[in-house]
C-alpha cells in the first residue's frame, strides 16, 4: 500500500466516527447507488437495481449517475429516481481534464449536488466502484449504512460493509454481489427477515425502451434485414447485452 493511500485510510478511520450517523437496522426505506462513471459501466450496473428492488420492494431507490447517462435509465421500472452526480472521478465526461484528487475534494466540499444529497439522508448508500472519493461522498452525506469495494480504488475504511474486489469478475456479476452484500447488511438478529432470492436475476445489462422506441427499432430492423443484417429485441421491451467487461478494466 502506498504512503498516500495509508494516510487516506487513516484519515477515514478518524473521520468516520465523527461524520457517520449510527447505522440503522432492518430494511432500508431509501437507497442511493453511486455510479457516476461511463455509459457502459452504467448499463452493466442495471442488474444491481433489479436485485435491490427485489430485496427491498418498499424502499425508494435512487441512482446517482452522471448527467451524460440519464437517458440509459429512463423507463427503468426498478429505479424510482435519477440523481445527477457530475462528480469528477472515474469517468471520461467531466471537464476540464485532468481529474485529480484536489478537484474531487473541491467537488465534495462545495458542490450544490453534494449539499442537496446530504439533505436526503438515505438509509443505505452503495459505491459501485469503491473509491476514496465515492465512499467519502456517502460518508459526508451521512448515509447510515455504506457499502463499497475493498482492494480496487480504496475507501472501504469509510464504509460499514464491503465486498472484496475481483479483477477477473465481470462487472455485472460484481453488481449482483453488491446486492447480496446489501441484503446481508440489512438482515440478521433484530433486523428484517432473510431477503428474497435474487439467483434468477441475470448478470446482463438492461435497457428499457418506450413503445415509440420499440416501434422505431422494428422499422430500423426491417431496413437492416433488407440489407442482410440481423436484428433482435430483448424480452419485455428490455434490450439485454452480455456483461463482457471485466473488473480488471478501469471503470
């Protein structure tokens, strides 16, 4: 571990008892999922939303994503709210470059997005990447239970629960593992009953289309077929693609 990472871990250990509210118990009433990354990363995170909705059907589920990815979650039945988070880390869209730790700290200190998020007091926060910046965002906005990833981009010391990073694992599989960890974190003695099974949720990206978009796709598909190109549509109006990106690739 580098010296800078060791110092950051120590700072988190000191700050956590000062900033964090006491963890709640039982099923969360509200969940915030941070995924302010690139377009493919957002799509591959969609199984997590489906699994959380299955585990906690009465919870309000908000997706904290970059403004550039908002359209990808339009019509997603598992997401109740999209919260634009233009955080300047782990994506190719925030400008001007370069992204830096100092710039991230300025965002966390003074961004109106962070201030507005802090007013919400979500019961459960999940940082899909598991970065120092992401876990600090969850901590600073006083989310009682915080789930992250250990072993990739740091910051797990600011979380109440985490999973271990696996560089050989597909991103969508990791998303479902985060959901299972959330279920474990919110169950047990004195908490809610064991969570519903999510074993049947496929680790595949989900894109839910409007009727207009499906009709447009069918017209386009007929045109493609006329030129010898194959076309297909996903089940129940959702276009699914394989979770081919591995965690070893930068998110």
